[in-house]
C-alpha cells in the first residue's frame, strides 16, 4: 500500500486516467473527488463488497427447467 500525505486542493494521479483530489479536510473526515472515465467503476468499499456478494449469489443459483420455460413463455 502506498501512503501519501495531501492537503485540500492537492491531487493524486493513478495511471493516466484517474485523478483523486482532496476537496476538504474537516476533523476526522476527508472529502475526496475522483475523476475517472465512465467505463471504470468507482464505489465506496462497502458498496463494492455488496455488489460482489450479490454477483456471487446470483451466479451460484441455477434455475429449474420449468422456471426457464416460464420466463421464456414456452408454456403459452
């Protein structure tokens, strides 16, 4: 892990396309702005973990043949 010290208004560049800007420091809280291309997902850590968990759960379930027929309207 790289640890850097920054002040409000200063930035960090990640690769060629991501810019992290320290917007404000107020006590124990830091406001951070992130500029990244739209195709790069930027999420808070807890949201990212929730997405990963939901994707794992969705990928692990296999629908029954009847459920697939119902979805496709094959029973009509």
